[in-house]
């Protein structure tokens, strides 16, 4: 596992597409992507990878990327004493490396170490509540429920 570099963006973008496809099983309408999603993500990641408050780590085997994690530091409004949170945004490990490698946990711990070096004490993430494997993974990392994101679909009657 190593820190991602700009030249890794294309391989990470390929894995991101697999992650997005995986989420479609939970809700086809909410997780359908635009035809430009891969290019948009590549452009976004190319910019973010240069940001000092953003990090991505990759899991490699023989110089090929089979997993990644992205995270950043988020600032809360000045009304709070604890202003900075770490955000674990995306994590994905190719199916053939999910069992027995510990790759996903190792990626997460690399991110947690980076947050600690930046003085971050709290890390947040989100997970579709229908994603049982994702929830199980985050609970195994000692994430706790602390907030609930809710969604309302507005119909024509509103």
C-alpha cells in the first residue's frame, strides 16, 4: 500500500466505475451515472490529489492497482469547538483481493494514520444502509452510528 500519485488516476478511475456499478444494486435510479462519470471522476481526482487536505492510498500487486481509498479533511462551521473532521469518502478493493488479504483494513488504517498526523481526531463516512457488507466492514473498524442521512423524493404533489 502506498500513497496514490497523479499517474494512478486512470487505474483508480477504473476501480471507481466498479464501485459505482456495485452500488446500482441498492438503487438503480440514485446510482445511475452519467456517460461522463469516469472522465469527471478522473478530472476531479487529478485536481484533488494535489490538495494538502486530500489523500488517496492504493493497494497494488505487481505494480497494478487493485484497491484504493480516498479521504479529506472537512471543516465545520465556526460554531463548533471541534471544527475539523476526517472524511473517508470511497474505498474499494477488487473482488479477487477482498477475502483474506486485509487490503481494505490496511487501506483504512493508512488513511487513519494520515488523519492522526494532521491532528484529526474524528473520522466520518457514509454507507448505503442496504449495503450490508459495507456496514459490516465499517463497524469492524469501530465506526459508530452518530447521524442519519435521510432522503425525500419530491413528487408532483408537493
